[in-house]
């Protein structure tokens, strides 16, 4: 029988018994009420065992994102497409992209502990250890052909205002691809009735064009994910 604390842990219902410990480890970075600095500290403390805990099969977001990008960029163009991996973590998205022929990959990851693991992948060129959506940052405007964010949306993570930054740093005609857990749209207060309406508003304003919105199975912990694809105008 789970503890009272477990019963208050959002999303833990129906998690397989063998995945419960991993889910709890992940939840430490997504607990409601955490400040951004707390979240980054939690990631840094977790960095050394992150990949073992959120292994493929348990967390499939990076592979999904790489497949989505590869499906939208012809193979003979991948070597000259500039990609920014936002909330890059330990570098799994970049590693998957490199397997598919992408060579111009940069990373944005505010956790120094995660960044230290990411650097060992050897697939990233420039690295930003900073945030999006929290004020000024050094990522230049109109720079990237593809901006991808996987698992960077959640409690205490990138705010809705970060969408403006994603658009700002993407070249006109470039793609912004956001892969996240579907249920966060229902219970993360920062996003509930806010994130998707704001994205739609920016579509109406002509900042970007909605290209795709699809729900996918087994994103993480057998839970559904959602992939948003937009083209910056």
C-alpha cells in the first residue's frame, strides 16, 4: 500500500510497480510549488543517475522528438540544419539527432550538473547554461532552423512566456517542436487553460503557424505525450 504522500503525487496512478521509484525520482523535479532554482538543484543532484533512471522504454520523449524532426528534414539537408535542443538535460535528444545525420546541434540547459553529462556526448557545438522565459538571455534572434524542447514543460519549468523566446530564436520558416506529457495540460496550473490557448493566440496573430498537434502513446511511464509542431512566420 502506498503512503499518503504517494497518493498526493500527481500522475502516479497506474504507474507500473517496477517504475514507481523512477517516477518518484522524476517527481522531485516536478513537485508543485518548487521555485526554478529548486528545480535546477534537483536536476543537478540527479544528473549522475538520470539516464539510468529514465531509460528508453520508461521515457521515450527524446527518440520521439528526433524521429519527428527527421521526418520533417530531408536526409541530405540534415548536416546544414541548425538545431537548438532546449532543456537538453543529459543530451539524449542530441545523441538521437546525431544518429540521424544532424551535425549542427546546440544545447540550452540551465542545470550545471546535467550540462556536465551532456558535454560528454560530444554531439553539441555551442552550449547555453541559462533559462528561457525568465527575462533576458543570450540566445540570439532568428538563429535556428529547428528549436526542440522535450520534457522541459512541467511544474516549475519553462513558463508560458517561454513560448515567446522559442519563436524569437527561431528563423522565419523554422520549426518549433515541443514534446511533453499530455496530462500536464490538465493539472499543471501554469499551463491548464493557458499554454495551448496562448499558442493558438500566437497562431491567430501570425507569429507562427500550427503545423501539427498529435497525441502519442508511451511518452513516459506508459503515459501519453503530445507533440506540438509550429512553423515560425
